[in-house]
C-alpha cells in the first residue's frame, strides 16, 4: 500500500459496509440489543478490508458499551440507538425497512470515523492489532 494515509478511510468504509446488524434480544424485550458481525461475502475481501471489518465490529462493541480505547461521542451512540430501535420495530423475517437501511448507512459512517480515530497514529499496525483483538460472536443455531 502507499505511504500516504489517503486510502485508509476508503478501506474503513468498505469494512464498515461489510457488517451485518441483527437484534440479539427477544422480540418482546423492553430494551433491545444489537450485534454487528461480518456479513457473508460473495467474494474474498482484500486482507486490509478484512481487518477493517473486524476492527469496525470491535468498535461497535465499544459504542454499545460506551467505552473503549477511544472517546465515544454522542453522535455515534445516537446513530446506533436509532438503528437498534428501527431494527427492533421490524417484524421477524420481514425485509428491512427504509428506516433501518438509512440508519444503518448513517451508523456505518460513524463506525468508519471512530475506527479511523482508533488507528490514526499508525494505521497498518493499529488496524491489524484491533482486528486481532476482535472476538467473533458464537455461531447462532436456528432451531426449527
């Protein structure tokens, strides 16, 4: 990759766009919870984009918990909460609503921005370190 840092924001945006968001709490929960995980891909992602996916998922956990290695601002927390509320309002098995799609796009922008703040001092090394720290969630078994 080049020595300049002009491509990293694009790498992070591609990583954030490769995330899938799903509600992890029961349908009738008073406060719904959401998790971000890598979405299934049709093609293999480039290695730095693959690292960006894991780093963005890790930063999502920081936003959900309210703390992490970087300062989590109110805009990111509100964008996530809007997405959680929109996803929780969807009936199970339905197509995503336009609100969910729009809020997901907004939240992905926030994730890419926060991930950039986390890796800005040394992008290549920090991105790999964040990706290594990411623990994917347990596989969900769907009982029929």
